C-alpha cells in the first residue's frame, strides 16, 4: 500500500525528464536511487523534507532537493514533504522553535516574544520584510530553536515512516500467510 500510494501521487522520472529547464542538472537528477521508493528512501525523504521545511523563504525545496541528491533518497517525496510550512503555519512553528530555543538556552522566563506583525495580502513585499524583521528580533533562541525543531521533526518523521512501513509489511506478510494456509 505505501509504495503503490506514493507511486500514484508522485511524478515519474519520465515526466520529469520532459521538463527542459531541468536539463542543466544533467543526469545527477535522474540517478535511480532518487526515484526508487522503499522504506529507507521514503523515510529519508520525509526526514529531509521535514528538516528543510523550516528553512526560511522559498529555499525549502532547493534545500530538500540538495539533501535528497546528497543522501540518495526519494526526490519527489522530499520536495512534497516541505509543503507543511506555508504562510499560515510558519508563524506558529517559529514561535514553537523560539520556545524550544529559549528552553535549551535557559532563558525560558527572560522575556515574551513580540507578537508577529499583521499580514497584508495587498502588500506582500512589506509583509515579508516585516516578518523577516520580527524573526531577527527573536535572536539566538529562534536560531537554535529552528535547528533543534528541524532535527526533532526530521527524526520523528524518519522513525514514524519506518515504523508504519514495517507494520504495513508485517500485516501484509501475515495476511499472505493466512491466504496460503486457507483451504482452496
């Protein structure tokens, strides 16, 4: 089930080869390990996507792509996993990261973070700039917290995928064993 489900929703290597803009990467982007789907590659891809999802700005997918190529994990799944962050989820995630960093640095009661600025859809550039200034004002607790939260999410995602995939395989093996023992 996991393999069939992922193969159904993720693009094939043939469809990606048709994109002319990706020709600049040569054959490195089409290494078979980047498109193979198994327990290790899926768990690694989810970990890479969850880790790189907390990279600020539009560099999340680029980071996940680089990590996928370096560690030879499933590229489409790594890219898709970064989508858990968006303008609605990034602020709560960064506030959690700030609390995490403050806890580790021992500054949990030092001061409350400033509330995030209002998002104005009509002024996207100004809104992004305001959020950037807000994140910089949070300083070291945020920087450490983002890294630690990214590591925690990546490790959790890796373990969850490995456990769920293994549980599915054990269930499928037992079902196959029962079918073979059943009288015809």
